C-alpha cells in the first residue's frame, strides 16, 4: 500500500489519533512503528507505557525522543500515564511524565489527574467520566480533552456532548481491542506458570495479547499482563456519520502488531469520502486479530456485533 | 479498628448490629449502588428503620451510593444523596466525581467516604478526593500488597479502610467491565457483576454448563458442586491449557494480617457480602468481632483460632480462602 499524499489537516473532521501501544513490544519494533507513524495520516499520537510498570524496553528519555521526531513531523504528541499505579517507583515515573514540560499528558488514573491539576491535561478511557458533572469537576482542574469510557453508548455520548463544558474536546476509542479490566495480578505470567515478581517479561511474546477462549472455542478475552482486553476488536468506523453528527473531535485507533498503518489509511479514506465507511470498515475488519465488535456503542453487550457485520 | 459489615436487607442489618459490627453499610433498592440484585437493598422506610435500629445500639451507618450515573439518570443519584443526608447517616460512600461534587457542595456536613468503586490505589488519588470533596475515608481496591497499603496510609490525607473478608474481587473495582462485555450490564452503570438475569444453567449429557450472556463460563462434570458463575472465576482455555485463567473460586480472608493492618494505620476492616444471607452476615460478623476483641486484649500474641478459620471456611467460595493481593506471591 503506497503512502498517502494527503495531510491530515486538509481533511474534514474528526481528527485521528493513535492511542498508546498497549502491548510490550521490543524497542526496535516500537521505533519502527513510530517511524512509520510519522508518515501516517494521524493528527495526534499518544506515547508511553500505560499497562505495566515493569515494562522497560523504553525509558522516558526514549519516549521523549520519539515525541520530538513525531512533533517535527507535524503530529500533536501526548504522553500517556500508567492506568494502575501502586508502587512508589511508579509514582516517581508518573511525576517525571507530568513534569516533562514539553508535551501534553494523558492521565489514566486519578493520581495522575491530581498531579496535573492546574495544567492542561487529557483524561483517558480508564478514568471514569460517566456524566457531565464529572466533566465539570475535571474542567475546573484544567481538563482539555476526555476520552469516552468504552462501555458507554452513542446515546450517552449524545447527552454528554450536549452538556459538555465549553472548550473541552471529546475523543472516542474507535478502533482496538477493548480495555476491560486491570488487576495487580499478571495473567500473562500466570498463564506461563510464572510469579509476577519473576515474570521474565513474558508478555513480550504476545504482541497483540494472549487469547483466552471458552471451553467451546469462542475467542473471548485477551490477556495483556495486568490488563484484560476483549479478544474481538472494537470498530466504530461504520458509525462515522453518527460520530460526525455528535461532533466528536477525535477518533482513536489503538495500535496492533500488524496492519495499523493500513487501518489508519482506511479511516483516513473514509473521512475524506474516498470510500464509504462501510466499505472501508469491511477492509479494516479483515485486519483485526480475531474479529470485530461494536456492542457497547449500540447499548448491547460489548462483545456483540450489531451494525458491523 | 472499626468492623464494617454488609447489610443487604433489614434482617442482615439487625444481625450485623447484634453480632458486634461497629458500622454497617447498605444501599437503596435501585441501581444507585453496586449491589443491585433482585430482593436486596432498602426502600426509604426500611432504611429509616435500619438507621434507627443501628443508632440505638451505637452502631454507625454508611450508605453506599457507589455506581456511576449517566447524565439522564443524574437527578436520581442527587435525590439519593439528599435522602441519605436527611437520614443523618454517618457517611455516604460514593465513587463518581459528579456525585461527590454534588454531595460535598449541597451537604457540606455529610461525611464522605470514597468507595472501592472509586479505584483509588495510590495516595495522590486520595489527595484529589480529599482536596476536592473533603473525603474523610477511602476504601482501597483489593489489589494492593501489605507494603503498598502501608505506603498509601503513610502518605494519605484520609483514613483508609480495607477489605478483610469476602469474595475476592481480582480486578480493580470500578475499572472492570468484563461483566458488561458479556451482558451489557456492568457494576459501574447497572450496579451488578454477572447479573442473574443473564445466567443460564444448561444440562448436557456430561453435566452442567453455565453461561453468562451466552458465553460458556463453566462446564461442570456430573455431581460437581456448582457455584455462581462469576465471569472472572470461570474456566477458560489459554494455549493448550484449560484452567481458571483469571482466578479460582476462592474467598479473601485477611484475619491473620490484623496485626499488620493495625500497625500500618488502617482504620477499618470491611466485610464483603451484601448479596449474602443474614446467616452469613451473622456468622462472619461474630467471628470477626471475636478476633478483633482478642487482638485488642493481647495484640502481641494474636493468631486466628482454628475454630474461627473453620467457621469462615464454611461460608467461603469453594471452602477456600486466600490472602489475595495482600500477600505478594499471589500477584
């Protein structure tokens, strides 16, 4: 697939973002991924480790260096924080990210929200913002953008959009395996019969997570260290018209091990009207690791596929 | 340390009070609290009766209002906050930023506790709730180790309450939507995990299958003991292994950690189980009262008595207990 000539800025909204990489990839793969991302038609790139404090292929300096290169390529760069903060070592890294002085920060936990009070910040989908009054509380502290929690429906989003405080941007998790839960327990290490303290960083072996199937062979969940994801991939591209009507500012695409560039281009083409959302979505669905879902958007079980078949 | 006991209904409340609870917690009969199960919780009249019963015996009352309202439901949560304030409860246990904001501005004298559903696992998060809403106490999710709890308490501006006994919630509470992924209903929005309305038991030639939202959670050979199919305690396949990929059906029992919890500065221990029977509430409250009293009398020589452990084992999932995340190797 050839690289697009279009610049994101000349495209009708919403803008596109690349979410942080959820998985543990080797540094070479991460570097190659962001070298490619610099050329992709995305407007915003979220960087950093959001799942496990033990994943250390890249340090903050490495992320900042990647951020500089992406900023030079014209991308808005945001640093994302850990979703589950427990140890003081994690709090120290959190403070360093919040005080980076260069890039906007996405808080994925209320501890990060606290540290970012008084500065502009983003809240990620793992911070529970279920109503407009919660948005107002965060707006008082400097909120610039929020990401709709993934279990909320289009109808709830419509209400939130009607009531959101002035100047707050809304982002929707439009593509990716769904983040479903966080635990102190590392389920990937457990699957390998390893204790968490000696996990041997085994999640590096599963660049899209490790699929959990039911006993009747339904691919159901994906283990990603201390995070549990859906096996199916949430894809809201067919809902593009509604997302536009709801004045969503940003659609987030979460990286997967293979095909992310192609998926971004398909979203971009649909946004430009070069192909229909349904047509682009069909091609996107062919690139998911284990099928698509869209139930949450429609008020059904998250795993359901309502309009996305 | 305060013993905080569950009351799914009035008989449970009375039992908890009679067996030595220092405080009881309960919720209204709707989705404003995280134990929204059929036949549970309190109508306004029953709640007034419960508050009166506990009060007269010197037991504190906490109302749990710990789900996350969406915009169209927010006024119901507001009304529930107002009702709790009118009842003069000792604390409102809430999780949602909007609910906490409403409660603290409308009822500045109503003490607020941060629910476990608030997912606060670190002291910076606790500072946020304290600085913004005057929260006085926080219930920590069941995912921190003992040393992490010590560190949180050392740096926290609020009192800390931890779970001591009951179902072992493996995921950070307030941040687990496994249930809604399979059923469309989540603890956060609907107030129930793995709701009974979505559970099916299907007899097969080999035994019994249990499904949640159509997903096969457990396959029981004939004659095997059948538990409630909580999603995270199901049996699944990962690679070529079939096992409890997330957690075994097992309960949390932190009794042997009482001295460490006290030394850490934990203010209250919480018993889980508003969805359990009054018999459960009575047994567990009685045993924990005895343990806390024994510990207070002779803190240096405290160990759980075998009869206490046996009694608690009877009401545990799979008759087994664990120290869960308090104990680092579990993680």
